[in-house]
């Protein structure tokens, strides 16, 4: 791919979904309830990241695997957003995930269905489509869970592929796939675990910002350039090899927390495209996540609103 045609960012989603978000005034288990709204959107972490980046004006290519039987929703979404669609189609339907949003508590309950069966040949086709889309130094987002038919090492294998062209890999996954990628020692630029995911990596609870930063620095010692620890309503920690920052916004009304973490990843990547300093990474990604709380699906608010939020972010040195 020539430099003129190369995207600013490539995202990879191996376990996409159609997200059905059902909104209730108050969710009570074991009762019959009436929904106040139901919205169906394209989902999967890499797709969510791509949608937010496209709204920000970044040129995005998205790849991964989709079921051929119901790919029309995704194709329409990519066309509407101006996202270059390099997804590999396979037999079957992309799964549907059900998300129950409780307006009273602000919490969301997820019911995730099994993913597609991905044959080896399809996985290899995804790897080829990805390598045809990358350029040196460009961010590549590897995001989300893995289908049961792929090994836990799948993200590590792809990250190893990307070491050749020198892409900056941003990995947003958890559990065995995250542990396998970090253990493999493949080049990874950034990760974004939440508190529980970071505790699972180190094998013990982490109390307070100091212990969280120490654990993040242990990951940096493995060769990463940036670790972002998302802490929900408490904001996030941003740790590179020189600095550790805490960032948060004042409390705000929440429509749905679904996709806020993906929006934060999009903000991190948008800042990487700018080659921004750590404080800008912290401000922009926190603003992306906050903007997403007002919306269902992979959408951001207007750029001027996000920049205003970024200015309002409280950033402190740890």
C-alpha cells in the first residue's frame, strides 16, 4: 500500500457482535418489565474504536471476521462512517449481544453470546488483509475477546506479524489473550487494562494509585511504551517511562457505560496519531470516554464538545 493510500489507523476485531441495548427505568431481576428504548448497533471493541475515530476525522481501516449471513448492518455502518472495510466474511451469523441499561443505577448488564467459528484459513486471510493495510509507525488496534475456536495466542501472533512493518500496536483485551501477548514478548506499544484486569496480570489486589502505577511500570519493563489503567468513574492512570498521570472529569449523567472503554482507546489512538505528549493523551482519551457516556453505539459528540471536555479534565502528577 502506498503512503498516500495508507490509513491513519487500522483496527482488528476477531469477535464482533451486533449490540442490542435495551434501556429500562430500573432493572429488577426476575420480573416482567417494559423497556423505554431498544437500539441495535454494530459492536465489537475494534469496531467501536473505529467508529469513534471516524467521527473524530481519522482515516480508519477496519478488518477482522464477520458472518456472511448478516453482514449488511456492518457494511452499511462502515459506508456511512467512511471506514474502509477489509473484513473477511465467513459462513454463519455474527453474534448478537444483549446489553440491559438501567437508568436508575447507571449500570449495564451484558449477556454475550458465543462468537463465530473461525477456520484456520479465515484467520490467515485476516492476517493477510491486515498486513496489506499497515504502514511503519501507524497505530494498529487489536481489540476485544477471541472466539472460542482461536487459541489464546492469536493476538500475540498478529502482534508478531506487525513487528515487521513497525506498526505501533495498541492491545485492548483481557485474560489469557492479554497474558499470552505480554508473555510472548512481541512488540506492543500500549495496553489499557482496567483495575481488575491489571490485578489478574500481577496475581494480587492493588490498593491505591501507587500500587497501580508500580504494576503499570512492571508492564513497561516488558517493552511497552504506554500503560493506561481505566478506573471507571474514578478516571484513569496514564503511565509511560518518564511520567505517571491521573485524569478524571467531574461526575456527570450517564445514559450507558457501554463502549466507554473503547472510546477511551480511540482517544489514546487519536492522540498517538497527533504524536501528542502524555498530558494530551490523558485529556483527549478521558474526553472521548466522557462523550461516549451520552450515547448508545460507536459514536462521539462534536469535536468542539470533546475539546471542551478535554480542557476540563483534571490531570495530576503522581
